[in-house]
C-alpha cells in the first residue's frame, strides 16, 4: 500500500490529523517515508543540495571553528556531535581538517545522531575508516563537553501550520476524494508560542510553528554540560520572518531539484521544509540554560574563519584545484551566503571570542 493510501486510511479511522502529524508520517513512516525509504535524497540524484555537497571548504572551515572551541575549553577530552549528517560528506570534511591537529584528534570523540536508516547506511559506507559512534538520539549522551552542530536540520522538523482568523486556528488534514485542509481552534500551546515571542499576527496570516525545535534544544541542553551548539540553516529572526509579504508562510517542497508548494503530492518522495525562527531558537535556548554567543550569515561566518586565506593558500599550492573550487565557493558565499544563517549558543563557558562570529548579521534577533 502506498504511503498516501495509509494516511487516508488513518484519517478515515481516526478523523482529522494535524498537519504536523501528516508531515511526520510523510517523513518517517517505516520504509515509506522520505527519510526512512532507500530513495536517494541529497545530491545530483536526490531532491536538493547542501553546502557540503558543493565544496570541502565548508567542512574544513567549520572544523577550524570547532578546533578553536576545543582551545577555549582547555584542550581536554572533547566530544563533537553532528545531528542529522545527511550523506556523511560534512562529517568527512570536518574530520579531514581536525586530523591535522594530532593532539586534538587523540582527545576527540566524534558522534553522529541519525534517525534515518538509509542515511545512516550511506554515512557508514562513506566514513568506514573513521572512528565514529552512531547514536539514535542525543538523549543517549549525558554530561558531554564539546560541540553539537547541525547543517540544515531544524528546517526539516515537522511543523504545525496555523492561520490567524478571529482567533488562532490550526490546519488539520482531512480527505474527501483529495486531501483537504480544515481549520480548528489552535491549542493553548500554539497560542502561547506567539505570546512568549511577543508576536501578534495580522488577520489572515498563515505561518508555521516548530514545536519540535523547542524539544530539540531542550534535549541538547540535557546532553551538553559545557560547550557550544552551532546551528546552520535558512531562516530569519521574528522581526523578518513575520513580515506581511510572508503571509502565506514559508513551507516549501523539493522534488527532483524542483520547488513546489504542494505537500499533498509525491507523499514520502519529496522533502518539505519551513524557515527557522532564530529568535525562537534563542528564546527557548536561554530558557534551557544557553547563552547566545552570536548570530551571523553563512558568508560572514566563512569570512571570519578565513575563507580568503583558504583561497589564497589554495591558489599558491594548487592553481588547478583553485579554479575547480572557485565556482562552488562563490555559490557558498554569494548564492547561499545571506540565505543561510549561523547561530552559536554556549553553555558553561564564560568568555569565548569565536572567529566565525567576527562579523555579526545585519539582522537582529528580535
């Protein structure tokens, strides 16, 4: 039976389901969901590219930031966790850089948290020579010191979709010959989300609420005793995210490298994302024990970590490689540089001047 039919069956048996639950089934239904099937997801044969698909420079410069964090924490035993490692390309590039520091690599514990069986299989194949531990959940770690990072993870969490009418309404999914949307009064939890952020939506405004991200940052805080969290993703602070011209929300679908706004097509075969609210991540991060180290965009993050020096060094050592790598690097900085943001949060660290945050974002977290 197709995943679409299984969802229809669930609706007929149980009644309307929230868009969040629909999205969760589309992603994680055993063997048929986007992240649980064997369908290729990332890269040329998949549905989208990530920064690490373009060039190894992204992972190497991220490795430079992680190495600096190790120095800040006193050059002791250090755990690095990548959450949602995709095809394992970024982990490979980060480790390639970290291996150059022989003292650090001897004190490094490297872990990957991966829910997708098919992606975990790809990661193990690609990273078979590396000393990596795979985990099902960040909850498997307690009292760690180090860095937890993710690249394009919270944007893919299942979201609740809401519409402001006379009161806040939540979008539920029903079925009448085709999938339909039905509005029901939103729960107190969804209403409180906007109250906490001091956001008032205008009438008719449609948007997404990522409650799973709140749970995620709380779980990270439970695992991390001391260190840093690096979140790289596309999104905005509240002040930019809820502008009038975004009154239809930010939910997008990706299928075979084409973009659409039809979540009820290609169910289980296409990715769905929504923009991250970095103000919300900061707010619930603080409530979970984090402080904000800084917020910037990907272009300025890479500039702070020395992408200019990287290119100069590459040109001197290997002119042929330089010309091969120039185009993807330009894409990292020009095409994706402002769209993707970098937030670094810290816990148990008093002072920490981080190179990647030398140049802050022009957008303020409000």
